[in-house]
């Protein structure tokens, strides 16, 4: 079973977005979960792509352009590690 978290990042800078996604990547394992997908509308995905790639723990996570219902929202999907 997956868990989906919708994040409103409308007034957040790129560093906050990076720190938030890092937190999901690093914290999910405490609960037997892993980050498997990041979803967002094109504008948010482009915003993610504009960030420096070095050191991003979510670098290998699938990033999908999807209608999240809001322009500046990302959805993070966590799934069991087993």
C-alpha cells in the first residue's frame, strides 16, 4: 500500500523544497517506507529540475508530470521497502 502526501509549496524557495524532499527520503526508512515517486504539474517539475542535482537523495526517484490539482503542489509517494 502506498502513502501519498500533497505538499503546498507555493511560497517556498528551492532550498525549502529540497530540504522537504530530503526529509521524506531520509525519514521514510524509519517507518519501513521509501520514496518511490514525486508528482507535480509541469511548473513544479521544472522548478525541481532547476535545482542542483548533486547530493539529492531523491535523484533516482521517478518524477512524473501529473495534475495534482494545484500549480505549486508536489505529491510524494511512499511505498513499503519490502
